C-alpha cells in the first residue's frame, strides 16, 4: 500500500460519500503505460469497478495502471478551492507517468527510498 496523506484542506473538501480518485490518461500510442495522472473527488458509488484502494486509512483509490505506478510511494494530496470548484492536487512530479515509462526515477531530491 502507498503512504497516502490527505491535508486538512483535502479532508474538509471531501463531501459525504466521496473519495479521492487517481485517474489515468493515456498520452502515448505505442506504450500502454505512457500516461499521466489526474486527481479528483468522486462519489464512492461512481467509482469504476476496477478502481483499487491506495491506502487502508485514507479514502483514496486509483485506476489500475495508476495504482501500479503509485503503490508504495509517499503521496500528499491537497485541495485548493478555486471559486466554487475544488481542485485536488498531489505532490507528484507533473510527468510521473512518463518518468516511470522511460525508467527514470519517480522520486525527486525531497524523497528518499
């Protein structure tokens, strides 16, 4: 399982029955795992059947391919309100999917394994 942390703002932004969902967006045509993550709140009832939990203690789920990239990583999720919308963000590098696909480390200088 991943070491997922929700900030107080992210916990407060989640409504009853909602979870945080890491979705996967394909960005490459030749490689099935070339893609990027997006983070959003989603009703637990609308979770895709294949969604997998990323944490035992936090309401965070992921698309199966995103789960493969995120499992075991320390990830912090925050929420920044933008007018009446909620914008969930993570501390992952913006090109995390492509870094994994190309064999480059996902961790930056702040993360140590």
